[in-house]
C-alpha cells in the first residue's frame, strides 16, 4: 500500500490541505473527504458528465482526475457556484422549464452550461447541444435543458450581461 500524499488546494474559495491516497479521484475526495456531495459519481469512466466540475476555471471530469493532480489548483463545485450566485439565473431557468427531473445529472449539466455561457454569451441551439454532448440525462430528453440554457442566454443578453 502506498503512503498518503498531502494535497493542498482551494475548493470553492476555501483552502484545503489533506492526506489522500494517490489513487483517490477528485470526485471521491470532494464527496468523502470534504463532504461536498453535489458533484455526483455516475459511470466512473468520464462519459456521463455527472462528475463535471471546474479545475482552474475549466470543466473537467472529477472521476478521471486524481486528487493528487490538483496540488495548488482551484476547484469549483456546484455548491461553490450556487453559493456565489454565479448561476442563479441558470438554475432558476432549469426549474422554470422543468429541465430536471430526478436531478442526478443536473449539477454536471449546470457546470457545463455555465462554462458555455461564459465563453459564448449567445450560443445557438446546436452549440448548446454540442456543449452538453458529454452530459447524459435519462429523464428529460434534453429539450427542456436546451430551452433553459437558451432562455438564460437571451435574458442575460437583454440585461447586457
């Protein structure tokens, strides 16, 4: 058995330093070691998108990223994005459009959508679908999710955001 490694990183604006096993994934570190349960574990192969979070401002799959790889990095989870209010309008639109049902995929969908809207303030429906192509939802059929993201972009545009 390998010895634990001390990892120091920033999670949702808070410094964290903890000993971890070298093979511990970032999503398991967040869920089990820190207690942030909003980022979900799905396929554990990087395909479903349930574990999508931000590492140094870029969305990554938490199941494919080892915690030890995050030494000195900044991690943002759905909890951090929610607390900051950075995606409140997007979350509200998901609720308004019924773009979530069981909710399991929703944190990953929101993280992917937020990244898209930061990069492209007025994406086409095709661009939205492309961004979400790595996020699986078995409940909604995606139409309401695309509608929610498109509506958020339009509303932000009308507000000059």
